[in-house]
């Protein structure tokens, strides 16, 4: 696991919390921000997965 994977997973988790808090307090703005964080985190995690895949492929040669 690399830093992009870890940071991405953390952003996804934080976004889920923010979205649920926004829903609990009736704040659509916070819900949208939470969804945005989740998308950002998933993207960062995907970058990390790609880096990890390249690293594994290079080791396999």
C-alpha cells in the first residue's frame, strides 16, 4: 500500500462522515461537500492503485 492509497481511503471515510453529519443536521451543503471528498478520495486511491500495479509489474519482469 502506498501513500496515495492510504490518503485516498482516509478522504473517502472523512467524506462519508461529513455527508452523514450534513444529512443529520439538514445541511445539503455539507452533504455535497462530503460527496466531493469521497470522489476526490476515490480518485486518489485509484492513482495509488495504478502506481502499485506498475510497481508490481516492474518487479515481475
